[in-house]
C-alpha cells in the first residue's frame, strides 16, 4: 500500500494518491491531471476511483478530466447531485482497492454532501481518514459555504458538523492518521495548523472542536465566531465542480497565445479584459501597463485572484516573467479562471520597446517615511488583515483590508497624498494597482511593509494578541 500526499502550497490544498496491488484511488485531485496519470504509469497501476470529499469552493477539482482520460469512476458521498456521471456512495459503503478497503463515512456539516473516507489496511485495521473539509488539523471546515442549503442556517450546519465529528470520526482509534484537504492559509477554515498530517489522537488533544466535554451549543458558537464573508469566487467554483468545465488542455491552448504589443493592446480594448501583471512587485512598481492589476505569481497568487477579480468568466490578458506563461494559466485555472486570452510576448520590456505608454507607482523606504512622519501628519492606510492590524499598527492608521478594498474606496483622500502598506510589500502593491485602476493616483507605497516600518523605529501601538479580544 502506498499513500502519497500531493500538497500545493498556493492553495494550501492536499490531494492524495493511494495505490494497492496495481489499483489506484485519487482523492480531491487538482485541475491538471497529468501528474496523477504519470504516477500511476510509473507504478504500472490503473486509476480505478476518484473520490471527492465534497463540492469544493476554493478550487476546481480535476475529477471530470481525470475520469474522462482514465475511465475511473468518480465517487461522491450521499446527497451529492452532480451533472456528470458519478457514483453516489451510501453511508458506510465499502470500496475495494487492491488489498485495502475505503469506506465512505457521510459527515455533513461543512456541506451537506461532505464525506470522510476511512482507509482500512489489508488486515482490516482502520489506518487513515481523508477528511476533506470536515476535519482540519487544529480546526474544522466552516459551515457557511454549503450551496443549495438555503433552508439551513450556518448554525444548523454547524450542529450537523458537531454530530458528524462525534458519531463518525471521534470514535475512531487514536492512532488513525488524519489527512485533511487543506492546511494553514486556506479560507475554508480559520485556525489551521501548519502541519499537513497528524494522528487523530493528537487532534483530540489539540483541536478545540474535538474537546470531549464540548456541548453542541459551545461548538456552534466557537465554529461560527469571527467568520468573515467567503470570497466571491467560491460559489462559482462550486458550480464548476458540480456541472463540469473545459479540459485543462483547452484552457492552456487559449491562454498561452503569444500576443505582440499591438495585438495585446487591441485585445484589451476589444474584449474589456483585465490586464493581470504577475511579475515581482518591485518590477511592477518601476513600470507597468496603465490600469493593469498586479498579483504576483510568487505570492498567494490564485486565492488573491479569486478574492479580488471574483468573476471566473472575466477575460484576462497576462504580463508574466519570461517562461512562466503556462504556469500562470494553469494556476489561474485551478481556481476557475479559464478565460485567459493570451500573454504579452516579450513581456513588459517589449511594451516599452514599442513606445507604449506605461505607468509607475510612487514608492519610498520605511526610513524615508519615518522622516516624513517626523515633519507632518499624513494619512496611512494599512491593507493587512484585521488580526494583523489588531496585533500592532502605526498609530492613527486606517484599516482597509485588501480582501475588502473595494468596500473602502470612498475612504481614500481625493487629492491629498496618502501612504499604503501591508506586512512585507506584496499586498500593498496589489492594493495600489487596484486603486490606480480606479483613478486614484495620489498614493505612495511603503516598501517592505510593516516589517520595514518596525525596523525603522516608526512608532506603533503596543502588541495585542488578537485572540484575547474574542
């Protein structure tokens, strides 16, 4: 028996490859399926099952394409109703895979169809659970993402999740291994550990949601406390996962068309595409196509695209580092953004060489900003998350989280110069690009963000642990 966790850091997502006696099961595959097929070929094995823990909201699964290319059966848990061919498992139904058995445990709560898959080894011993978004390490799945559950509140879903954990998962032995669908950084939970594999026994000790003496009322309150609105692209990803999508090869062919500066400009004008620049923030600051949006490929790329662009059908044109065009289109497709129309051949340097207009972002060091503050009071906008801001911030700074920047546009001065920063310099340049695309140009980015601000000795508020304020 082989179990391999295939973890994708940008999405904080774990897919799983399980092989026994030449038969393979894939759990929650990513959009690009070639790596799974190649892995099975290397093992001289056949992909038999594709298990989906639920209809994912934060990424588009590769189940439809993988089934088409391998003939494997897609399996969902009870109550799932996809538009494509799939086998809907009964609660506690067993599936043989070589010498091992995989049991479908219906664990509703995160979503109604959520299912945990229990793996029993060749001796019939419970070995591991693939818990999807039902159980994370240090947390559980948020109960406010379920689609088609309009007749249920998030509190009612949380109550179902409480029952699922206590009737299906907590009775399992402490040495059972927990393989979750996500780790720290995913928007599907709020308190996840950085580790990606653990034992159930340790989770019973460490995970607040598995406290033995916890009442249902306490569980509902703790699980629903502090939930921010989910990213707007989540329901669109659910729709794609339920109804199907274009094969990744089609998306890649369309998205990796090389366009000359003239053709790129014409396409942008004709299609109303967003120009998405994925270079490093320092390069974007020095020069970029006017009204383009920066979201760097080397940061939390796909989730930020989903949160800020939101509409997966939005046409997109790319400015990328040389050689990273296909990677960018692939990573966009993972979160459902399939309408990439091409990229700027030769990159931004070709745009400048063609004598096209370009824009820059005013940026200063934290040391220069300190000198400014010593001479005058200036408006400062902090685009970090609320918890980061609560921990410590520049005195009198305004909190305008990047996630919800569009809700704060009216708060920015119309003519007075203002300053923007984040933690390290990535998010503030995203924010600056969005503001400039909205016609707000009277801004200055503080390079290096809050880390550089503290290092420069700029006065900040005393540290407060955000958890103490709950």
